[in-house]
């Protein structure tokens, strides 16, 4: 397996501190990219690291917010200007964090599209095989057209023979009827 996919399902679950079923859910939700090698599923290490990093930074932000919110008011020596700067910096930090998350999602979506395209390309027929099958198809069509021509000629020949048979049968029937009429007339004349 390539270096990009170095964690097994179980290793990814252990690294993230979640169950393998949760890893499967993340794979199904395209939060983790995976490849199967035989019966073993490998997870892309960068996705695991990004997910782990996102979780840790979210926890740090929550801890930082708690610290800011739990400080007593009388111990603060922050001026009004400092509060505005801190609030602005916090807002910029949040905006940048959201933008990074959005870009990570876009990157993961594009990576999934590339992966799907690779799978389609891997499962599709090569151009050489396609041309070869087209050639064989055309060759079989020409063979079939020759066979159809031969059958048409044989059909015409059989139709001609059938016409000849019908004509000779009709002549024979007329001849038998004429003979019967003559024999009847001769027999009637003798009486």
C-alpha cells in the first residue's frame, strides 16, 4: 500500500480514539479517504492527522473561551482598546479557522472526485481494447453480411425450384385430368 494510506482501520480508530465503526462512518461520509487492499482497509494518514488536529484545536478554543469567561472582573487590567483588539483578533482567528475548514472540505471533495475518476479509469476499457473489439465487431458484421448474401442466393434458388415443382405438378395434374376425361369418354362410348 502507498505511503499516503498507511493507517489500517484499527490504527486510525486508535489514533483518533474512536471505534472502527466510527471510522467506517467517517469513510462513508468522505471525511476520511480509504483504499482497500485485499480484505484490509487503509486510511489516508493526512486525513487522520487533519481530523485529529481539528479536534485538538476545537478543544483548545473551548478551553481558551472558558478561561476568558471565568476570570474575575476585578483582576482584569485590560483597557477598552485592548478589549477591542482582542475581540478583533478573536474574530479574525475564527474567520480564518472557518475558511481553513471550508478549504479542507473542498480539498477533500476534490480528492474524492479524483479518487472516483481514478476508479472509473481503472475499471474502464483501454482504448486499444476498445478499438480491437470494434475491429472484431466490424469483421463479424462483414462475415454476417456475406452469410446473409449466401442465404439470399440459396433462398432465390429454392424459390425457383419450388416454382418449377409447382409448374410440373400442375402440368401433371392437368395431364391426369385429360387422361381421365378421355378414358371416361371412351368407356361411355363403349356402352
